[in-house]
C-alpha cells in the first residue's frame, strides 16, 4: 500500500513537473510568434508605404518630363514670355 502511494506521488510529481516545464516553454514560443507577427505586419506596412512612394515618384517624374518637353518646345519656337 505504501509502495502504491509512493508510486502515485512520484507519478503525480513527474506529470506536474513535465507539465510546468512544458508550460514554461509554451509561453516563450507564443511570445516569439507574437513578436514575429508584429515584425511581419510592420514590414508589410513599410513595403506598402514604399510602393505608394514609388508610384507617386513615377507620376511626379512623368509630369516633370511633360513640363520639360513643353518648355523645350516653347524655347525652340521662341514663344516664352518674361514675367
């Protein structure tokens, strides 16, 4: 009877210790996943912002090229006015 109680106590101790140790490993893994997801979200936001900036630069450069072409035509024709 004492041997059975000792075995039960030992089994309970091992299961509890393994459970606590497993729990201690789960928390850092979950924290790591949360941090990794946050880093991914920030990176995705930065990429989207960079793409938007690139599109704005393309539009602006196209506009500037058109204005430069019109200014060149005006200079060639001599139709510019001094202001």
